[in-house]
């Protein structure tokens, strides 16, 4: 459960090029139910708002993850991620990370300067500040999700194709890779939906059983809605399903 929200916002969908027309807009909101085996472990939400930074309008994306019920009694999670995203380039200006995962806490903000390929990270818990170099078009963990949804030729991917982005997290930039697996119809709370399937390449060991333990389904339409995630863990498995949505930019299509 501790790692789910992190990978949730990172792997839902796929891209590594500059966005064209946005698949999302201000007012979009998603809610996901998280299961650990047969147990309802918690929820995650993603919302797109609007903000102004340096007199420039941006997307202000807010992501939250939290445990509920008995899961909260055994392992309390309250995670908050925020990102301020340039509406034209899809690149982040600023990120916020405030987490409490079973007593493990972080309170950070990052400020991107894409023109000089740098990010300044302020750690309020440890009262430190670092300036780090990053590759061009580097995303933070939350902006990556929205940047990826705008891949202009996503419908032309062939089975087995892989794509990658540079993603900044925990004071490091890593190359995050995803492989396109195929298409299938899946049953959701809202009906049967045509979905594209992706498998991110993750590090095996402490958390995941093997390198390809994660599978992600996104809607095969103009919205690229995250529908489902399954993760095989070292102990048990976790599944996240879409529970609610509103404010989609395009019609959400279901099959009769």
C-alpha cells in the first residue's frame, strides 16, 4: 500500500513527446478504489484546477492517496502530491510532496527552471535546499501522468513497443519505461470499456515480484482515462479500479 499511490500517478498512461491538444482540462476529477486482495484498502483522487504563477495561468493538479477502515488502523497513509504545469509545453513549474506513510513523512517543494535544466528542491522537514541538474522536459511524478496522456501517436503503437520519459523523484532523475501490450475490453463500474494495456518496467526486489509485475489499463479514446492497475507484490497483490469521474474533456465511451 505504501508504494501504490507513487506508482499509480506515474504509470497510468504513456508518452515522451511534447503535448498537442490536451486530453484533459480544468475541472477533471478521478477517484479510484484500492484493493489489497479482497480488502478495500483505500482511495486515490486526481483533480485538475487552475492557478497563476508569475502572472501565467497553469494547470494545478492535486493528487491524494489515503487508507481507510482497518487498513488505516494497521498502516495509515495520507499522501498529497501537487504539480503546477505549463499549459503550452506540459512541463512542470513546481511540485509539492507532503506524505505520511505509517509515520514516514516528507514535506518538500521543487521549483523547475526548464530554461537552465535545473530544479531547486526545498526540504522543509530537514530544512535543506538543493539545486540539481535535470534533462530537458523532465517531469515530476504527478505532471508525468498528464504529460503522458497527450502523446500524439499513442494509437499507432504496436504490440511490444516501448516508450520512456525522464522523471524527477526523490532528488534523482530516472528513465521511466513502458511497454504496450495490446487492447481488450474490460468491465468497469460504468460498463464495458475498450482499453489499451501497458506494462511498466519496474525494479524487482523489496516491493514487486519481478520487473514486469505491474499492468495498467487506460481507455482507448480521446480522454485516455486510467481504468485499472494490477500489481503483484512480494506478498499478495494490489488492484486499483476507477470509482468515479467528472469534468472529462471528451465523452467517456462504454460498449453496450
